[in-house]
């Protein structure tokens, strides 16, 4: 799987996202659609952006009983998304059911990645509220291995964890990493950030970049800079 930049299209309406993507005349960036836009605009927004020629990472983070996840994944697969995700906390059985639901009759399916522990969950809260009494790094790697055992393609993680995930799960296990900022850019509300150059050095397969591109004065130039720093 080649390296690529995925733009997090965190807009709240169809009009905003279409107007943003219309600025791209030459390239067709891989885009991430999250819960806010999907719940506001519905599955039609996926079809419309696909029809414009973009690849889509549908970031809905499914987590339910295996049968429900299998059926929901089947619907997403028919929407022809290129990548989707779930919570590894749903267990290996849930992840296996997800793959079953995603796999089309011809054997193809979107890339499926797992969220291990959300970066908003601190080790302290995980220990005290969730009663998981282990260091968070160990939990993240264990959940990544569970995802691999279930047959998933990779995980969402911090670029700073990408090398360790590759060491633990293999170099072909995909790492999709948010928290990327240009060396001279604002970090906003992100805490542990990495530049596109550094993310490439650490070995991220995909970087997810939102505001440094969507809020830039010239989003196309910012996207191109990101691609040249990350993909080379
Ligand atoms: O604007 P920014 O580049 O911070 O956007 C990053 C995107 O990645 C957002 O859609 C955010 O929700 C998502 N994300 C993240 N950190 C995680 C998981 C997802 O920033 N741990």
C-alpha cells in the first residue's frame, strides 16, 4: 500500500465540503468523512464525493455486537468507500464479523482499520474508569495485534507510535496517523504533533491532515506541500 495524504473534511454541511473540494482541479485527494458530516448529509454525500473522483475514508468507528457490525459494514461496502474503521475494543469476534460484512461478492473490500485506545483517553482514566490496569502503550499494541489476528489491515495511531506498531504487527500492517502539522504552522488543539517529513521518516502509511489544509489561505498549495513532504 503506497503512502498518501488524507484530508480530514471536518465540515458540517454538504455545501461546504463540495465547495472546498471544487478548489482541487488537477488532483483528487483522498478524503476523510467523519460522523458530523455523515450524520448531517447522509450516505448521499459519500456517493457525490466518490462521483467527483475522490477516494473516501469513512471514519464512523463502529462498535456494537458482531451481527450488527457485520450488517452495517455490508451497507458501507456497497457505498463503495475505500477505507473504514471500528473500535478494536469490540473484540476479535466483532472485527471478524466486520470483515465478513465488508467483503464483496468478488472478494474485494475496503481497507479496514481499528481504533485502539482513543488519544483523548489518558492512561489514568483507562486504569480508573475502564478498569484496564496496564500501561496504555501495552494496551494499544495488544489491541493492534488483536486487529491483525482478526484479519484487519491496520490501525489509526499517533505518528509517534507508527514505528512500534510496525515492529509489533509487521511492516505491511497499515498505520493511519492524524496529529500532523507543518513545521511552521499552528498546532491548534492537538498536543503531540509531527510534521509530514517526520511522519514519513517514522513510517506512517497514511497521514490524516485537517485544518492545516482546510483552513489554509490556499488549500491546494497546502495539500501539495503536504504531499511533497510526506510522499516525496
Ligand atoms: O484538523 P486536524 O488536522 O487536527 O484533524 C485531524 C483529524 O483526525 C480530525 O478529523 C480528528 O477528529 C482526527 N483524529 C485525531 N486524533 C485521533 C483520531 C482522529 O485528530 N486520535
